[in-house]
C-alpha cells in the first residue's frame, strides 16, 4: 500500500468509520486500485485485507436512502452527499445533471455512501448502453468490456481485458483477474461479512461459461475453463477424473470442468433413479481447448 492508503487504514482502525471527506477518498482509492480487498502473495495464496471490507461495510451501516439519477451523475454530483445526516426517511442528493428530481423520476434509490459510478472516455472501459451499473468503490481496469445488463458491486476488482457479458453479476469484493471471460448469466458471489472471509477469486485468463455460479470464497485458478451451467460453492465436491481425487474450495490451474452426475443416497432416491449434479474435471487445458475458448481481439477493442 502507498502512504495515502496507509493513512486511510490508520484513520479507520482508530475510529471505525470515515468522515464524508475521507469516505470519498477511500472510494477513489478503491477505484484507482491503490487499495484492494485481496492481494496475491508470492506463494500464490491470497491475503484478505479485512480492514478494507470492514470499511466498506461501515458505509452500509450509516444507513439512509438517496435518489440517484440515471444514467449515473458525475462524480462531482455524488460528492454533494452528507453521509453523516442521511436518514431512512429518504434524504435525496442533488446532482449537477438534474439532481434529486431526476433521481426520483428514475425510481433508483440506494445508500448515500454508494453512488453509481461514472466513467469517462479516458478510463478505457467499454460500457455498452442497455442497463448495466457499477457501484462506486469498484476497480474496473482499462480494456474491460461490460455488456448490458450487468452489475459490478462495491469492492470488486475487475482487471484489464476482461469481458463481463450480459446478465453477469460480480459481487461485492470479488476479484476477477486479467483477460477473464465471464459469459452471459454468470453469477460471481460477493461477501462482506465476516470481514476476514475470503471473496470469490477468478485468476487470470480463466473462462467461465454461461450461467455458471461461483460462490462462497471459491478460487478458480489461472486458465481454468468452466463449461456452461457449472455451480461451485464452499460445500461442493469437485471430482478430478484425470488424477482420481476429490477437491473442494479451489479449481486447479488449467482444469476443464463440466457438470456430471452421481447417484443420490437413500432407498427412495435409488428407487426413483435420482442423481445429483456434480462438477467434474475431465481434462486439463491443452492446445485444442485453447482454440475453442480464444477471445477475438476485435471483441475487446
């Protein structure tokens, strides 16, 4: 962390919250990547910066409800909020592009601490029209493509060259690496509590097929491929058919995962021929797999 991030950490750990001015400095630091929820260590493990999650959570604890214009107003408009005096009765925030009146007409209402994020052309983010939204406090790198409708929550990290396809959710504090493809309908779970809990992590160049769901702190390692419809949670057993082993909590590097089945236990299940869906590693990524998941550079331009 840099000196500004160190100072934010010191302030939060001493007081347990931020004043309005420090709060927006904190959001700016998240968006610039100067502070982050998780950081990869030299041995490949991931360290959770629990103070960052706790600080994000403090914004929700302030409560209140504000009307937000849509499309998102400028950052300058968002800075007009008064977090300390926001109340559940519905304090509105006036912005430079119509302010509270536009917000009320649009029907968008959220916590005062978390305005919708406004991108500039210089950010290099391709935000395609059609209903997507990114909360302030999310890091979205240059070269990211966001197809509508999609949602990226506060504290999330979406790195350069990643495709966020239609109907994708990137949950709070989730980490998405470089050149990842999140296909249509992918759900990446978020986590704020407890602060020490690890979020979902998708490492560089992974390919997540349509309608996949990755939840509860699962790590998908580099270049892994998940076929459409695979669901993985903390309690999911992952069967490695290549190496004859059972895994949990992590998808190995280069693994190709598809949905398989296993017989359900019990007399009734046996009688009815019931099977349960389970994720299975059927191979590890090779040249043939590479050609089937390659992303056209024109799509990212």
